[in-house]
C-alpha cells in the first residue's frame, strides 16, 4: 500500500479538481464553509459542488452525484452526516476518485453503530485505488497550491513545516498561532480516525516532499505501530521529526479513545520508540512550534558549548540555569576572546560568560561582541538576550505603559516621541536581524534571540522568523537549543561510518 504513497497523496495535497459532496448554500453548514475556504484561499483548480437538492452553489452548477461529473476527480471532500456516507464512498470508488476526505464525525470515535459504519466504509475503500483521509477530520492545507480545504477559516503562513495531527481542532489552532509567531507550514492534514491512511503514510509523504523540511506530528495513539517505527527511522536522518505525544496519563488515554478512537501507547514504550527513531519530543503545544520553527530557520549546534550575550546580568544568570537544566554548557572563554571583548566593552564588564553588555545602547558594540563570541572556536551556539525586539518593547512601553498618560504632559514633551524616533528604533531590530543571519551563514552556528516583550510588543517581531528565531524567555530558547543538539547527536550516531 505504501509503494506509491507519494504519488497517491500528491492528489490530496495538490489536487487539480475537487468535488464537495454535501455542498450547501446554508452558511452555517460545513458544505458551505469548506468550499468557501477553498475559494477564498486562492486555489486555482476546478471545484464541483455535489448536492441532489441544489442547482447552483457559489455560482457553479451543482451535480446530483459525483458520478455525474464529467471530469476526473483528484479529491472528494465529504461533508454529509455519517449515516449517509457509505453510499457516497461507493460512488467515489466507482468514479475512480483519487483521494477522499471524510469530514463527518460519528464513526468509531463514538463506538457502537459508528464503529460498524467505519468498518463498512473501510471495506469499500480496501482494494480500490482511492485513498481516504479520516473520517472525523477537519481537512487539509497545502501551501504550494494555496489549498485551504479546512473547516475553520484559518490562513496559515506558507513555510517549510509539514504537520499531521490526530486532532483537527488542536492542529488548526496551531496553524493560526503559527501565523502570529512566524511559523510557516508547507502542508497540514488532520488525520482523524485513520480508517485508511495512517500517520505513517503522511510521514512517508513528508519525507519525500520537496516543499517540506521539518515534520511536525501530534499523536494520541499509534495504529500500524510497526510500520510507523520503520518509516520514522528512515525519515529522521533526512528530516527532523518533532512529535507531541498526548494521552500519556490514564485520563488522557481515555479522552484520546473518545476523541479520535486512538489507542494510546504506553509512555515508556513510546519513549523507547522515539529514541530509537530519532524523533524529537515536545512536551507542550508551545514547544512544538518553538522547536519546529528553529529547525526550519537555523542550523543545529555541533556541540553543547554555548556563549551568552545579555543586556543585564540577571537574565544571564537565569539563562545559565536553563542551559544547565537541559544538559548544555556555559563555556568558559579563552583569554584571547576575553581580550577581544575588553577592546570593545567598558573596563567594568564582568569578563566572563555570559557577556554582560552593561546596558550599552551603542549597536556597534552589540554587533562586535556577537561576532567575537560567534567566531570563538570553543563556542557551538549563541543565545543573545534583549537586543532583538528590544526597540519594539520600548515602543510598546512608551505608547501603552505608564508613560503613555504623560506624553502630553509637561514632563514628557510630545515632540520627544515622534514617528521618526520610532522609525529609527525599528531600524535597530532589522539591522540586528541581518547581522544574526550573516553570522549564522558564515560560521554555521545557531544564534537564538530572546526578546523581553511588554504587552502587545512581541507579535510584530515574532511574525518574521523565516531566517531567525526569537523567544520571549531564555528558558524557551534553552529548551529549543537542547532539542537541536539532541537531533545533531542522533545524526552523528546514525550517519557515522561503521568500521
């Protein structure tokens, strides 16, 4: 079944024609919302509404059955109630539809009659050339062709991350959050109940997909676990796989069974599988995006030695603790590096690592210190605290914080905070961003920025992270750096020549 999975799923992620079975003019029905999302997203293929009770939907003629459509259908999207799905699946198979998404719920996740319906549907699909997503799914997104065949009106940022999730609600909300955090996706699919296509199938497709560089998976339980392990083991040396495994507790496992009919794997067993296959585990949904966006933007460190730059000493101490907690090393600089820093910094700087920039506002000093640390042979990666995004934070503090009421007073003249002044501050972020990109390209070392935002100031900076990564705390930066290092170690073990 997996011999030509990449070719089969290409019809799913890059269809030339789509039939919406259960298309509707009623705006509160999925049969209206899904095609509306497809059309609004800018997909350029042929869309065919199917509904025996309608004549026109979205200014298109409506077909009574998928069998009546004169064109070949690459993707059918089924939005009708579960009790009517089986006959429609028979028609799709008879029509030689290439792929089919069953949005409808009410199958094995509900037990009883729903389980029997799913078995009947699966029996029809087995042995045919059609592949089926779901049932009980929220659809699919594909950045390269602007396909938004989704239930919610989500508009993800196009990027390099392929994402398969056993929860449509969680998955689509991660797409939405990713837009705010600058995390771009190549593909997304809600796996659903996996009546036909399994998590391993999507993983195998992402492994060969040129649009995907990082793979993200939300898993509640594994079906066809042996094949998943095999595919993951073959994929990890080519592309990092970041996985969030839910259903670890008894309560979570019970919820997973009623949500996606998933049989949750024992935590110890899954941990063994993860290490064996080289997958990187995220503990929270926040970490999922943190780690995935880093893999998509910056190189992995060759070692665990970290250099830290900070605008103030306290944050350097917090970062040192965070690095140690994750097995990373706050490296001791050699004397020659300290002397180089002496030539740039005031004589009262701490002469150590972290490098305390003692609050200097001269951007050239920041640039020079960053370069000295990045070019130090004993440093494998850098965390830079407080420079990138600091101007955005200052702007928010002035316009939203305690100074806001005083701008028009005699104490702070309006002319001090001018648009020109703010514009100059914004140039600082852009200049620092460019410097970070340059140094990563020249040294091959990852540089992680940490910004300390005030209310409302983080989004503009975070939303531009295709080539840099910014985190709102050193703890999140350190955890991400540790994940990158873990993957690098896996690659070195896996790809090392055998004697």
